[in-house]
């Protein structure tokens, strides 16, 4: 039977719309996908075999950076607010690969948010040659950012940026940069 999910993330890669995680009566680890046609019609969703989040979560942020999809924060199935960051590769045809914990420079220490938070958004700022991944919202005015390397791995943890929002927002509205 169909189960309604809330607090999920949705991203588009190529001609595919992905619905990731979220919660019904519990945080979900699964990923569903639907094909988009050129006229804006969304096909039927189906579970993506072999692709799931490392940690079940809802209320997390998600952003595509080059050939990688990053997710951060949220709340796990036990109700704990998370500061962890996961990453999945995106193939040239838009197919999403397996999620893993994000590592600094692809091989270093685990990448985290400056503090655990839920109801946040991730966005990419900077330039095409020097992108920066930032987290905002989630019950804080703080904006956490990390530099993105040329191979689209994160250079390190998302740490407090120089600026901050005037007031807390959970969740913030969609941002288009």
C-alpha cells in the first residue's frame, strides 16, 4: 500500500526526479525515482534498487554539486537530530549511485555540519570554478559552508560563515541562486 512521506528531499538529475528519505511513521532510508519527459510530465515513481541513505533521516537538506548529491542534517528514526553529511555519485546519465558518509577531500575525516540541525536547506553559492556548499535554516541563524574541490568533494566540514540570517527559519523557503 502507498505510504505518505513528509520532510523528504527532492532533486532532479538529468531526466530523473529523485525523492529521498522523509518520514511516514518513521524516518525512511529509501530513494524513489521517476522519469521526467520533455513536456514536464512526471512518470510513475519506483524504488531505486540498491540505493538508500546510510542513515534513515527526515528533515534534511539536499543539493547537487557537479556530479555528486549531498545530504546533511535531519532527524533519524530514533528522533535524534543529526550533523552528519552523506554523498552519492551521479553518473553522466543522471543515475544516482550508492550513498556513503562524506569525507574531507574524498578520503579524509568524516564531514559534518557545525551543529546538528533539522529542517535545513543546502544550496550552492560561489562560481562554477569555485563552488561553495552552504547549509541554512534548521532552527538557527548560522550559515555553515564548505569549499568544494575540483572533483566536487568537500574540502572539510561545513563551518560557520561570516554572515548569518537575521532570524531563525525552519524550514527556509526554496532558494534559487
